[in-house]
């Protein structure tokens, strides 16, 4: 039996590294993306480019890369009042969470991913959630996703496994993982074609890729890249 996986693939750095991780491990890998009315919808446009460049540049992976699924979840944006789905400044809410938190987002993503996986006979659901240097989102917690896995499997009478390879590593280690998986060429692909910036800015290019450079997503990506580069330089003077 082949090991089949579905990667939650947004077009960002984390999910692109997760895609490479899955392509390294599993025999057949499909991708799913969600349009939830995010302000940085430009990330969705990065997805086909990334998939095309993986197919053309990484032969060992391209044979395993299966279908892509794009799900319309704009209803989530319509019922959410957040800085990711409305034109609002990014700030902390009274409950201590940043207003970039989209309530229910990852919970819904996995429910829809599970429904696709059920139909397509895919066993592993792979997501780039991370507890280490995340923005405090409760739906990125390991416990949340483990509980969700149990609920999904009970509800579907299935044995799906939620995989989160980035859960316990920081952003510098995510850069390193990309390098370990696909070398310099894959790292350049991440820099050139993935999108993290919450504001959807692709007009400015930095050493770590495109973005406004100041939103929380850009800061996390830039700081991780700096730390990763410093560690590399230290190892190879
Ligand atoms: Zn930004």
C-alpha cells in the first residue's frame, strides 16, 4: 500500500517546506489551498508557480506530486472581523490575541482537508502549524491538533494522521529544514516564490524574499532568516 498524503499548502514558506517534507517521505502527495478572503490573497497566486517549479526542478519529487485542490471558504472571511480578512491595522485584541487570528481557521481547514482525504484515500494530513514562535494562535497548538485528529477520526470512522513537522522548531530551523530537504535550489525557490507578508506586499524584495518587511509575518520570516544565516556562517567560516 502506498503512503498517501494531503498537504495544507497556502503558498507560504512554512507550507512549502511541509510540501517538500511530505514529498521526501510519502509515495503520493496532493495539495489543498483555501481562499478565505485573506487580504494577502496574493499567496494563492504563488501556489501554482511553486508546484510548477517543483515539477520542473525536482524530478524525485515531481513523480509523487498529485492533484491540487482549491477550496472556496470565503464564507469564513465574511463572518470574521480580523486584520487578515478586513482592512484593519494589526494590533492585539483585549483577549491578548493578535487581531490577525481568524477564529476557526485551522479547525475548518483540517475538516475540509479530512473530507478530501476521505474521498481520495489519503492517510496523512500535513500542516505547517508551529508552537515555537507562532503568534499565539490557539489553533496552532499541538494539543488542539491532536484533539482535532481524534475528533475527525471518530466522526469519519477513519485513521487519518495529522502531521505537523514544524511544530517544535523555530523559523531559523524551518529555513534549515528547507535547505536540508532540497538544497540551495529549493531555498532559492522559497525566497523567490513563497509569500508570507500579511499585507500582500510583493513590491519589495529582501534577502529572505518579498514583503513589506514590517508586519509580524515579515518580521518572523526575516528574523528567522538572519538567525539561520548567522548559524550557517558560524558553521562554515
Ligand atoms: Zn509584511
